C-alpha cells in the first residue's frame, strides 16, 4: 500500500514535462495543418497554370490544324517578320491588308492580352527559338533540359524584388505533324520536345486567400491547447488533493489496524493469563490442602508424644501420612512451577519480539499448556509431531502467536466453541534451511467464498458474535511480513482445514 504521493503528483514542476509534450503535439498538429493549407494552395495554383497551358495548347493545335489564321493588320497586330510563308500577307475583297497568324505568334499575342487583363504571363520558349524574343531565361532553360530527360512538367517559386513571390509552371511542347510545316527545317521530328510554354503568375493573391484558413487553424489549435491544458491541470490538481486525502485516510486506517492488532495480541495474552490462572489453581490448591493436612498430622504427632504411652504403630502411621502429604505438596508445587515457567516464557515471547534459541517442540507444548483451559473442555484431541532436537535461533513470540491464533481459530470456527468433536494435528520438520509447519483440523471447514477472503483484515463470519476478523490476518502478516515465509490454506466445507507454512529458519545443531 503506498505511503506517500508519487513525485510526479506531488511536484507540480514535473507536470511541465506533460505540458512540454502537449505543446510539442499541438505545435506539430498546427504545423501540419498550415502545411496542408499551403500545399493545397500550391496545388490549386499549379492546377490553374496547368489548365492555362492546356487551353493554350488546344488553341495552338486548332490554329496549326487550319494552317494558321488571317487577321487584319493594325497597330497591335503586325506581320510576323519571323514567319517565312509565301502567303503571309494578302488582301481581301475589300482591300484590307491581312497577315497570317501562326501558332507561335498567336500565343505571344494572347499572352500580351492576358498580362494586361489578369496579370498572368505565359509564353512559348525553346532552346532553339526562331524568334530571339522567345529565348529561355535561366529557370526556363533548366526546365527545358529536364524535359529532355523525360520530366513531364516543372513548377516552383521565384522571388522578384519588384513583383514579389511568383509561381512558375512549365510543360513541354511536343512536335506533331502540323508543326513540321514550319519547323521541319530545324531538324525536328514528331514526338521531339520542340520547346515549352511557361506560365508565370503572382503568388500573393493566393497567399491572401489562404490566410483566413491559416488564421482559423491558429485559433482552433489555440483554443484546444488552452482548454485541454486547463482541464488536465485542473484534473491533476484534483487528483493530487484526492491522493493526499486518501493517504491521510490510509494512515488513519493503518493506525487503527495496528491498534486493533495490538489489542488482539493483548486479548490473546489475556486469554492465556486467564487459562494459566485456572490451571495453576488446581496444583496450588492441592499443595495447600496437603500442607494443611500435614499441619493436622503434626498436631496429632505432638499429641501422641505428649501422652504417657506412645504406640509405635500410631506414630509410624502419622509419619507416613505426613510423608504422603509432603510428597503430594511437592509434586503439585513442581507442576505449578512448570506452569509458571511455561507462562513466563510464553508471556515474555508474545509481549516482546526478542530473538533467542528455543526448542520448537517445547514452544508448541507451552502454547498448548497456555490454552489448556480452553482445550480440556472440548471433545477435541491434539497430536504433535515435532522432533525433540529441533532448535531454532529466532523469534519465538511470533511462532507462539501464530500457533495460538491457529488453535483458537479451530476452537471458535472449526469446532464451534466445542459443540463438535474432532482432531487437531501439528507437524513440524526441517527441510534444508527452511521450517515446514503443517497444521490441520477435522472441523467444519470453509466454503470457497470464505476461503478466498480468509487472510483479509476485518473479515469474519462471526461479526455479531465477538469476531474481530484479525486472527488469520495476523497469521498472514506474521508469516509473510515478519518471518518472510509463505502460508497457504486448503479447505472444503465439512472437511476441515489444512495450513501449510513455509518459513526460513536458522537451525541450531
């Protein structure tokens, strides 16, 4: 049973470890959420550029399939000086000047319109451009070289001091049959990478669109962090206080238990004293009677000696009576002295835990003598199987308390205060450096439910009949906590009990 609060609960500074872990978890989640928002934002802008590239490619394909388109010449649309075509410039039936617009020229014209309207720049470029204005910059050149290695598309960001962060996208233009009309002279074949179309757009509008989502992520994570931190801190504080209260209650219960255990020991000693007093009364009474009778005999001898004539037979008879009284008194006084010596050993051993060398057989007999007053009135026989030379250097008081509790448990519960007859057997033997005690009775036994609670403190089947529920708990505590051994019990209702006790011991040869 714990007797103090774990350091983690008692020292609030240790809670900061949990707080640090929680900060790390929330920070990681926030970073992941914002990263997902920004990755989604990048996917959106990349997909927009990809769609723009597809539309330009489709427009170029339509133009190429129709061999180009003619449009009226004006300030914005002038003849393409890089287009070598015999019918580049013509006049219609109304005398208007028309010029042929090929796919590349049309791409540049559409790009200029897009730049003015949407702020999006796309243009065609190549490593071998016909128009020098279509020459690739450094970023585009790297992308075109990647296309030559089989890369399907390239996207990324580029920072410009004046325009800020820009998103750039580029995909390759592959040579088709329609392209060979104008570019066969450059050595291209169908399927070759002729160049690419790059799409450049300002990234700031997309960042601005993502800021509300990022702000929402910050707010949600902040609220979760505050609520969980406050809730967990409050719960830990409540748990710490409950733990302190619980330890206080445990201390009170342990104090009460120790007091009850001590009371039970004193009660056991009191029963022993009562039994001793009853037992010693008999030999003392007989001795007193013998001495009193001897006094009468001495008076008779004195009377005989004072008479004129003394019969030898009468005198010898009086002396024989005196001698018998003396022998009777001495034998009973020796018996009383043995009882006193047994009581002295038992009482001292049970009242103080002192180590000494003792005979186990003598210890068991002392306990039986101390309980003789309870046992002799019962139809119960006790047999002891213990070697005479089994001597131990240890704590006899604990073993006496153990045997006393086992015997009284049999008397009270096994034989129902003597209303049932039976047998008690006590066996002891040495096994290596261990003492094996076997205690059994043929009493009422126990049900499985009672057996499962046998060694619990305050458990008794005689709650209203004076039972304290501490007898078997004390036995368990003596064997396990104080002597470092084991105690096991086997029992069935109506078949008695059998205790097997295994103890470490220091034997004296």
